[in-house]
C-alpha cells in the first residue's frame, strides 16, 4: 500500500472535527479511519481509471486591488489609495496517469479492504464496550 502521508490532510480534518465528538464517537472514528481512507482511495482510483487521468487540486493566490480611504490630517480630507488584498481560488487540473498502474493500485486496495473492514468492526465493538452509552 502507498504511504500514509497522502492521507494526512484527511486525518487532520477528522481530528479537528472529532474535537467536538464524545469519547465514544472519537474512538469509533479512529477505528474506522484506515477503512475510510482506503474506501476513498478506491473511489479516487476508480474515477481516475474511468476518466483516463487524475485530477490535481490546488489553492492558488491572486491579488485583487480595491480602493481604500484614509484621512489626511493636514488638509482634513479623505484620500483614496489602492489597497491590494490576496484572495484564493481552488484550481483543478488534469494530470496524466498510467492507467495500468492505477488498476494495480485499485486491485491492491480492494484486496486489503475486507481485512480493514473486519479490523474496524472489532475496534468499533471495543469502543462500544469501553464507552457504553
């Protein structure tokens, strides 16, 4: 399986959201994390194979110039001046892939999914036992 580094943004988002969850919910979320990550990787690989290319998403900064105003204390008037601000947009671009390699990755993910499902079920049962409602 590929490195877990590619799933770090998902894990960070889950950790942020789980801060408001009960200990039982946090435990169940952790128990299902690997299973959910592989399900997501399967869906991504299937989409890439169907399209014939992957999608790369990135946040791109751009500058917007607007007009701001300040008071001139010497002349007692309001003066306009340009004030740029940085905005961000999400940009998605197609990326060439090796479809046969993507199929191999998909097959690998599909092989380990049942094992991760069983592992997650055991861990969820442990969470329910540890944190009864």
